[in-house]
C-alpha cells in the first residue's frame, strides 16, 4: 500500500466504496433534452427569508417550464446554528406558496439522502479518494498557528488565507502525516489547490454572462474537525451526484465560484450551469442594503402569512422582481396564472431588486379585489383558522352573510378594492355585526357644527321616511330630497360657492346617516350596506343613536 492510501485508510478505515460506485448509484437523470434540474438548499436556522422564497420560486419555475426536476436539500452541516423544526417549516411554507418540490427531505427520490448531515458516507468516499490521489490532505494547524499566519500576512499586506508557503501542512511528508494521525492529533481536511497567482478562470453565469476571476489558490477546508463537510465541498459533491443542471443561488456566492469551479475541474466532473440571482435590497436612509432578518419585518415570509397577504398577490410581486418583462406580459394576460409566464435568465436584473412593500400592497389589493366572493371567503377562512380566531368566528357564524358583505361592488367590470390583506377585513366590516356596532357607537362623534337637536330631527325624519326595497338610484333620490329640504346643497361644488347659506352638502348629510347606522365615517358602498343590514336593523341603529344623542 502506498503512503497516501495508508493515510486515507487511517482516516477512513470503514470506507470501501469508490467514486465510481457513486457514479453508478446516482446516474444521470433520464429527462427530456433541455430539462433543468434545479434545487433550493436552505439551512435550518430559522424562518424562510423572503429572498429564499424568491430563489426557490424562480428555481422551481425554471424546472417546471422545462419538464425538469426541482428538489429541496437541507444544508445542516453547521449544526451549532440549527433551530429544531425549522427544516420542516420551510417545506410547509413552500407548499403554502404553491412550490411543491419533486424531491425533498420530506419526500425523497432516488438521489438522496436530501439532508447533508445524512450524506456523510458520500462525502467520505470522495474525500478518501481525493487523499489517495493527492488532491486533498489533512491539516493539523491549531487555531493559534492559523492566527499567527494571518498576523504575518496582515503585516506584509498579503492576501489572507491558507495557500502557497503559508499552507504549512501541505508540505508535510507522508510519514509525518501518518505519525501525527497515529498520535491522534486533531485535523481538518483541505483541498490542494493547483491555482497560480497569475492565472484566470471564467465563470459563464446564465444571468450575468462571462465573469473573469483570479484562479483559486486557497487550500480551503473541505472537511471540518467534526467530520462534516464545508459548504464549498458539499455543494460540489451534492450537485454532482444529485445531477443538478443549474445551480441557482444568491449573488453573494459569486466570489466563491473559483473554488467551486476548481473542485469540479480537479474531480473531473462536468460543471453545472451557474445562475446567481440578484439579492433583494431595501432603501434605508437613501442607501441600498440587503433585506435583513434582524432589521426588517418583511424579510420573513412569516410576516406576510400572519398579516394575511394573499399568496397569489405576493407571488405576483416576486415575479415582477424575477423578470423585467413580467408586468408587460401581465397587462396582455390579465387573467392568466403567473405559472403560465415563461421565465428567462437573460431578463433577470443584474442589480439587487429593491423590495417595495407599497407595491406588494397595491398588487394584493388588485388580487383580493378580483376574487369571487366564494374564493375570497374560502381564503379568508383559511387564513383565519391559522392566524385570526376572531375573524374565524365571524365567518363561521354566518358564511352567507359574510359573503354578502364581501361582495359589495365586487363582481363588476371595475371591482371595488377595499382590502389589502385578510388581517384588515374585520376592521373594515366589523360595523356590519351588531356586537361590534354597539361597541363602536359608544365613541361616535358628529361634526360639532351640528347641534344635538338638529341631528335628532334629521335622523328621526330619515328613519320615518326610510325605504330600502328600491334600486340605488331611487334610494339616492329620496335621500337627496330629504337633504335638500334640510338646506343641504345638492353637491360640494354648489356648497363651496356659498358655504354660509347651507348646512352642508349631500355628502355631509350622508355622513351623518353613516355615523348613525355604521358608527364610522367611511364604509363600503353605503346603499349596499343599508340593504344588507335591512330596514329593521337600520331603524334600530338610528333609534340607538337618537338615545345616545338625547342622553
């Protein structure tokens, strides 16, 4: 046995398989020509980031539109940062947004395991063979020794890292390595880079085009002292044996590309195509910065779910960030599913897209406004079951009544858009329920220019003349007649010409009625509100307001 094989055997005494065995176990996928195999590789370190949802959505769509495969791999090798249960939650949230992986750690396929910590046997096979071939080696440098190397590099203003003459363990003889291993010295495994200072490498990025870098010269760690791989190594091995065709990830990984390209090259593996997505940014005091988990509520997908933003609207917004021509397509295809849109890598932004919460709100209003009353109610109920017990009880108590309220000015050519998110619904319509109305009425305030006597007379007269079993035009004409008789101008324009001779205009008259019957100054279409409440309840509410005024 040669000495390098002996070193490999000491480190991995139970590993008997070869890389060729892995090639047979995980063959190239049998897919149509041009099919993309993409992946989303989250770490189980907390909530699903909005940027991660964006990455997974785009990766998913590129796979689906090419009849390919989209899988989710959990990258849990940094186990100190792991938050229990967050891996399962990520999949649950992807499903909520309609992103259904073909393969994942909850639904495994033939290319698993889909959790990195469970793939250790695969990494061990590859590293053992790399040591045998002399392209990886154990490094015994202590923390203090590495700190000393960095100090020297800083003093000499050199590139920091473990390379060339600073890669001390690279130059150990095989006998010295064996001796240290037999003495049970702690070690990591490093990749032996063949890069030279004056060499360049080109990354053919599908989004950014050709990017030229200095070739990697660092002998990076590929296996930590705990036996688990680093991201650099695990990504290369996983994406090779899971047969990823397109590595889709954030642009923060662009500087690491030379390391990954050299690993693929030295292992003699076909390189996948790299697609580095723009990072989602935010304006902060006029400066652009990354959307931050720590600083920004909208960085968490949980925020949008808890607030009840419609899933369809939020996905629509993310698609506007994904491709510059999406909004043009939407105008031409107003009723189409977003999944009918064909994404194009060349239409993706090269700069970080600015996250615009106001645009999310605007799209959400459009989305909710265009839903049928049945669809709106179904989704509101689904939201309420998970996040809002009070809303759930309101809908569950009388679904038909809720739908009637939600349907005010809805199913028409230009539907009314009152709702931004489901968490807003109850605050907007609660006055339609007597239990809320009578509570709200305790704090109602009329315009101070009207005396109590004037308001009592006006409301009594309106109640005595109330007619609701007519169309809106007839109802409005009757209200206008009563308003004019009480010296209200027929419109704001007439009133503004001579405000001193009028008690107000027709809008002011309607506001008095709205406050009395709804305990609010703003409601959905007032005629529809009164029709749904019905004559008996409207008169009861006016009577209640009269008692409040008299007392």
